[in-house]
C-alpha cells in the first residue's frame, strides 16, 4: 500500500533564480514529486532578486493552479536568510551568464558576489542535513566559492552539475551504436562543466561491451563525440535563441535522484564533487567524477583506466579548474 503523503513531514527545498528559464521547467516537477519521490511533501522556498519578484509571483500562481498534492507550502523571497531557513536541499540555479566582451575572471567576480553570501546564508540558516547542489555557471567554481563560506557542511554534501553532459553523452553513444539509452552505462564526465570537459567513451559500456568495440570508430569518438558534447549548449542557444532550460532542469532532477537512490550495480553517475586526491586530482577542487551512491552517501568510483589521449584531456580540464580557483583566490572570494 502506498503511504499517505499527507502524513509525511514536508522537506524544505530552496531554489535560487526561481523566476528563470530553468526553474520554470524545474519547479513544477519538484512540486509533482519527481525530485524526492511520490510520497514526500515539499515546501518550496524560492529565491529571486527584487526586480524579478513580480515574475516569481506569476510562477507561484501557476503552481497553485496545478493543485499539486505534494506542494505543502511556498515562500517567495529576495532575502537569503528566509530562503535558506531550515532547508534540506539547496539547489543553486541562479547565476549571471557570461556576456559579450566579458572575461572569464570578470564572470567569476560577478558570480562570487552571489555565491559567497549564499554560502554564508546556508551555513547560518539551513537544516543540519542540508545538501547543496550548484547549477549556475561556472558551476564547479561557484560551488567552490559557496563551500568555502560554509565549512561546517561536510564535503560529501556539496555537488555541482555534470549530469546534463552525461545525458548528452549517453544519447550520442546510443544513437551511434544503434542501442537504447538504457543499454549505455558507465558514462563518466571528467572535470569542468565547460568546453574542456572530457566525456569518457573509453570506460563506457554498450549492452555490457566496451563502447569503442561496439562503435569501432575512433575518429568519431575522439572527434565529433567529444566536441558535440562540449559545444552542445552553444548549439542549443544558436538553434532556439535561448539556453537549454528543459534539459538542464531534467538533469537537476536526475542528479538529486542519483544522490538519494542507490546506483545500479556496475554503473556510475556523473557528478562534480570535492576532490580528495582521487585519480591525482588536486585536493579541494570541485571536479567531475564517476560516482556511486548507496542512497545515503556518494563516493568516487575507483578503477577507471585512461589512455594517454584521455589523460591529456583530463589534465587540460584540471588546469582550467585550477586557473579558475587561482582567479577567485586573487579576487578574495574564498573563505
């Protein structure tokens, strides 16, 4: 018998940038139970900047009009303390996108002004079991900034998103191999959520066999497969005039499910997490790894092997993350 959702204590879920495109796809799925399950009521705590509050009121009206049984309450606010009060899931979606002529250091500085105070507010106000998931780009380094201002929160509860890249890579491999999505496993994304990321075809499996054996096209695997994944976001913007909001929202849902549910035996999920030196990655970087969850805790999957080609690509994305870390250090953004 299915438990009665009304008897369960609601969980506070904070979503930042709540009037934005991604959240317009995300919030309704959270309220419908896609994030935490069909028996778990939620309180949505939606954070926006003051100029966007009117738009957020419209989103809240629509949420009301859907009559979601699991939506126990909503809080619309521009106040960080209110937004993160008692929250168990902090989904940091809002950020400032890179604009024409903006240097990467400028972008990091602007977003540091967002994620430093958010980290401080999470540390001061969130529930003891809070998990933080950063989506707003550059998400790895934004996560690094927020984490440095909330050191009380254990490392294993900080993540940023590479699941959209995993989903894109799985789709490509499945199409090329003439297989179903469910037959493609062990699809890892290494490093930064940027154009330097390395989608790992070498360790991926298609119907239990190594992907390179099934596809048998090294030129495609080392060329179009990687560049398509790295540049997919730009191609979506070029095609539809705006960013990949629906697929990003879907990847947020997938990521949280991957953290809260056991990973199928022999498989992995792609998440950026705090490095503790795994695979030679410098301590403290927020780095994309293949990971497994037991439903309570995630850990990096060991035993992946890499060719010289893969090692070079992983070194490249590592250098970029180190450069971003050094930039935010120079800007005084790390606590």
